[in-house]
C-alpha cells in the first residue's frame, strides 16, 4: 500500500510544512513511535541515544524497531509520510529535523541536486556488502557514486488481471500496455491515480522513455490517456489491490510488492478465479527506495547504525516477510524458502527487466509540464 507518486500542489506542500510532515497516524505503534504527532521531531536534541526516522506507512516490521532499540539503546522516534512529494518540502524547509529518511529513486536525485543530503560514511555500514551489486549499480541512475543512499526495497509496476473475468469478456491475458486500450475492457480497467505512473503507461505504450521531456511525446501520451478514459473504471492508488481481489475489475495497474498479499488472499478466500501479474513487453518502472541521511541530521552516526542494522540479512528477511516488497539484500534472499525465491511475480528474472527504467527527477520545469498535462487528462 506504500507506493504513491501523486505530485502535490504548492498549497498541499505548504500545508505539509505547517503540519510538520508526520504523514498521519503511525501504523507502527510499538511503544517507540511518535504516533505521527506534529511536534515529535521538533524535540530533537544533540542526544546520542535518539534517532528520528521518516518513512512510508506499513514499510517496516515494528518488531525490527524494538530489536534495534534493545540492541543499541537508541530510542527511535518514527514518523510517516504518504508521498515523496509530501516528504520533500519537510526536509527542504529544515524546520523539522529527521536523521534518516526513505525516499524513492527520482526524489533522491532531486535531494542530491539540491544539496539536502549528507554523504553516508560507509565505514559505519559494513553490512552494505549484503546488498546485491545489481541494485548498487541501479542506484547510480540517481546517486552516481553511491555516496548518499543505501537500497532498502525495490519492485516493478505491472498489470494485475482476473483470469475468469477476462475469459468472460473474451479478452486474452494482457501482455502489453497497449492492451489497456482494448475496447472490450470498457469499465474494467483500474489505472494508477499518479501523474508519473499514468504517463509511464502511455509513454511506454508508444515506445518512448518514461522519463521523456519531449513536449511532442508528452502531448501524444496525454492524448492516449484521454482516449483511454472511457474505458477506465477508476483512477485509484491503494484500492487497486482490494478491488481486484473483490472481482470488481478485470485488470489493474499495480505495484509488484502487493503480489504476495494478493496471492495469499485469493487462496484464503477460496475464490473461483486467480489474479495474475505481468510485466508488459514495452517495459515498465523499475523502482528503488533507499535510506538517506538529511544534511541537517543531528544523529548521523545513529542513522548509519540504523542503516547497517537493516542491511543484516535476518533483519532484511523479517522486513520482507512483513511488508512483502522485494528486498535487494542478497543475504536475506538466500534465507528465503525456494518457493518464494522462485515467485516471479515478486522476484522477476532479470531478462524480463530489459526494457525497464528507473524514474528520474526531470527538473521543476518538466514536472510542471507533466502536472499541467495531467490536469488536462483528469478534466476531460
């Protein structure tokens, strides 16, 4: 339920600053969370036994937080954000101080370019050797020298489909993004309510980069999304999972990290249909969320202890089992049972990722173009 790339407006960003960016109530109350209270980080001091963490909701096993506290004697104050765009102005304003944050790829690039991050002392993170080199290489798309970030979770965006409903509609299982423009799927499509994700689908459909800044390509993508709208049941985010489990739609654009939960729910509910996940042939978003340390962090060494702790294979395995988003930790992967390791919906073969890209920060001007075009799509 974590991924969400809606770009917030200036008013929302300003409101987020006023509310100190705590992202709502914490879902990880284990005696260590601030519960999302607005003044939690404002109490930060020079104390060496505190750590202020800013993370997505439902994105860590709360027992892991307790274990870290027990082992280190460091008290974790844990706040939540819902979107990268909610998080960014909080860090940029600097009025609220966090020691360690978990943004996504393109937002990390923006934070680096705007000098908001401290270099991580990797001497204090020896467990980084447990991160598969493939993900360190992937990180170079937004952190060219691997100075500012350590991978935490990764995944893809693909199409979830209801096998029974497609058979009833006389539609073959989707293999391409362009299949989401099939008129037989009218009222049966769930699209992500996210400017970058929606445009990614349309851009990749036509063979363009999902990081395109070409105005003609973006205009073509806008027109494609407008032409698709009569077929779309709804633009949603977290609801894709539950709507698909409930049999309310035939296909939906979804994040791969939802697949373990979906597969378990389908089995537990004894449904008479299956929900399958496919990576479209044209390619898709290969995303990476990583830990970073803001430049104004007051407890940098504690942040590095936190990152090192989370890189321990048994800890990374516990997190994976709790949040179900793929881990880049090769030691943790080796601890998983063979059935999980071979689950291609969760851990796809690398050859299926050949046309995938990592989102990049395109600059404020291009972001503005995307947002304006997205408004046109939504208003048509």
